[in-house]
C-alpha cells in the first residue's frame, strides 16, 4: 500500500508542476480561435490517435452539447475520429496516414478550425491533416508534448506539454480541452 501511495503522490505532484507551467496567454489565444469560429459559424474539427482520439471526441462532445446548450449560435463541431466505417475504408484503400486529410477534403473551408492532438507531435495522419488545413486557410491549434515534434511549427497555436510521459501529456490535453469548453459553459451559467 505504501508503494502505491508514494506512486500516486508523485504522479499528482508531477501533474501539478506541469499544470502550473502552462502559459495562460497561449491557451487564451487558442480559445480565441474557437470564439471566432463560433461567432462566424465556421466548423471546428478535432483529430488524434489512441488516447488523443479519445480527447478529440471528448472535446467535440463538450463543445457540441455543453458549450452549445442555450446559445443562439451553436458550435459546429465535427470529430474526424468517430466514423469507423469511413476511417477503415480510407485506411484500407489509401493509407492510415490519409484518414484525416481525406475527411477534411470533404468539409474544410477557410476560417474553419482544426484541433490537432498528438502526444509526440509526429503522427503522420495528424501532420497531413494540418498541412491541408493550413493550405485551405483553416486556423490550426495543436496540443502536443515532448518537444512538440513536427506539429509545433505547423500549427498557428501550439500548446506543448513539458513532459516526456505520455500519461501526463494526455492528462494535460484533457484539461486543455476542458478549459476551452468550460470557458463557454461558465459564461452561459453566469449570464
């Protein structure tokens, strides 16, 4: 029991340290892109792999329901992570690296927003989607970790979690998506 308690205490301490190192100004700049998309009626897409796909889907759920509830202009959010049939067809017929870029080709327009989540910042399917989004005139936000990988220099706004521990990186990404979503939800409750 003592070893587990020690592990849990250390994990919590590390997360607190990482959380305190986040740049609120950089987060605010990312939120502002979502504000603009909401005001203009632009679409917001979210992508990622594994745990990052789960965070992308969670973000879309929270924006589509929680942040949109009670608003005259609801957020147009699309998870590119959740259509298994489309993703497997693209993976089988083209490549897994194309699962997000090919979906974006059906939807993406200038001033839409793409939230790209990649712990390493080097997931090829995420990189290809960001490159296409940039070419199309979309705004791009990245959540990553480690040194930011390729994603860091490709997106308009990048929040890099200062850690090489995937669990902690993913923990912080969930917090970041909640900061974005609850910015809108808390506004509605105080209105």
